[in-house]
C-alpha cells in the first residue's frame, strides 16, 4: 500500500502544473504600460484638492526702483566682501587692507556685523525684512 501511495504521489508531483506569480505595475514610471499614463494623470489631478494661490498671478516684474535697490544692495555686499578678503589675506589692489573695521553696518534691508574671534573674522548677515541670518567665518592666515 505504501508503494502505491508513493508512486501516486510521485506521479501527481511529476505532472502537476504551476505558474509563476508575476507582478506587473500599472504606473508607467515603474515599468507599467505606457497607455496608462493619461488615465493615471487625470485621476491624480481630479483628486488634487490643493491649489497654488500664486499660480494664477504669474510673474510680476520688479519696478525700476526695486531693481535699483537690489542692484545697489548687491554692489555694496560685493564691495564689502572684497574689502573683507583684502583685510584678511592682504591681496587685491590695496594689498594692505585699508577699509572695514569691527562694528555693525546696515545696507538697505541687510544688517552686517563684523568682529574678530579666536576662529578668525566673523561676519553675521541679517535680513531685517525676512529674519534670515547667515554667519561667515573667515579664518586667519
């Protein structure tokens, strides 16, 4: 009897048919069918409840006065960074560094604080309008 059960089991296992499980994604970004793209995009857009409040305004051009202010601010910061670099490293046109001293300087909406520390020259830049702050440390040579 055991031999018949063993033969039947071997016969059944030998002729049984199995199929591999294959995952096929729907999203074309992950290898799915490219014809699903339009359907998935329209489905996602219909579910999106968030709207950009500035999306309908578009790009607003700056006035002449705003452009002048930004340009002047940029030139002053460029001059200040050039002076700091000259003071610290003694390079450039002057060679000796003849300008900036420790203290607080205000350029438009930016407040720049300069002071010496054990790490080198520390420059704190604060945007008064937005509250953003940046610290730059120029090491000693």
